[in-house]
């Protein structure tokens, strides 16, 4: 059954403008709804969840709200630090993050979860007054204001805010940043797996922040580098790129590796520049009637035949 409030909300949404103004307007409404979602999720404690037959509040909220457990966990995490509780004596216990609690409708769930996570990582090592001041700065930035809260600033995505928040919380807890860096150094890794039947080589690992940032920057630079054709009659035709994002990143990495191998300071292997060596016969290489997919050689370090086209 449709409630009058839901009908009124739908009418309001139907009247919203389209385009950029519509995106901004509907998100303002969404942040108000997010605050309500956090509030009601926080009312589902362990006892209430078990009474409904759920193993945990996360499972209860995820099922009842028809959302992922990750979203349910985010709502409950924000609710835990923004709700006002009662002690056993009945006295009011203020919210752990009172500034965030008062501004939840302006911040939204994504930014609120980020603030909760960032402050939660440092609160045990930081003086309470400094923690509250930092909370105010983070809430201001997440609300679209400058750090002082006095002036509106250019809106930023939560992704771009995450870097600023990390810098701010690291500044108030420098000793907390050092153990994280030490853990990162211990966990850094890069693995090259065994070649599969198609010749593909799996890679995996964890990059240090500066290494990952450099790699991402190089990839973005390659993506933005314009490509020009030498054929004037083709200048007006842009070929359709049918590659997936993963395939484009692979090909960009290949370009970076080739450029690195060609530099004058590149290390040598057995006295020779690092290159790809394919062993074939002169007869196969010179066979003009061969098809592009015909296997004509073997690449060094690989068991998979190399086609004429490759």
C-alpha cells in the first residue's frame, strides 16, 4: 500500500530538473534519506536481529532493506558513532561523533562512513579536543565547505576527499601512520604466475602507494596522450575502440614496458638489451602463402607457439 508520504516524494522527484541540476537536487534528497536509513538501521541491535531470526544486525538490515551486507555494515557503523544512547541508569550518552551526527543530512552515507573509518583509526591516540576539531574539519569538507566551514568550495567526490582525509588524520596522529607504513612495506609483493594453455601469464600483488601512484599516473598519461594519423583522408574517422577497460590497461602497461626497455639506462640481460626472442625457421618466416594465424615459432620462456601475425 502506497503511503501519502511516498506519493508526495514521488511527485517531488518527478518535478526535479534533468541534467546536472537534477543530479545535485536528487542527491540532496538522497542524503536526507541516507540519514534516516542510518537512524533506523541503528535501532536494529543484536537482540532485535535475533528475535527476527537473523544471525546479526548486519544480516537483518541487509535482508530487510534488500541491500548488500557491505551497505548494511556501513549504515550500522555510522549509526554506532552518531546515535545518542542511554546508560543503564537512564542517563543520556552523547554520540561519539556529535559533529557528524548533527550534519548527517548534509554529508551523506559514503562520506559519513569514510569519516567514521578515518577517525576510528586514530581516536585511541589523539587528545579528545583535537579529535573533535578534526571531526569538524572533515565534516565541513564533506559538506562542500572549506575547512573552516565559512565558504562553499568546488564539490568533490568522496574518492577525492579520501586522500585529503588521510592526510589530515595522519597529521594529528603521525605515530599511527608509521606502523601502517611498516605493515605496507612488509606486505608489498609482486607475483608472476605460471603460463596457462593460452600463453597468458597471471600477475598479482600489492604495490606500495608511491609505486601504485606512479603506475596509475603513467597509465593516465598514456590514456590522455593524443594519437595522430599520418593519413589526411582518415583524419575525420575515429576507429571504435572495442577493448574492455582491463584490456586497455594491459596494452598501456605493454607500452610502458616497451618504452622502459628502450631507454639508454635500461639494464641488460646476458650483455644484451632485454627483448622478446622468437625462434623460427627462415623457411617458415619467408613462406608467403602462410596464414596470419599459422604457428611459426616459439617465444623464449614460453611453451606456446607464436603465430605469424604475432
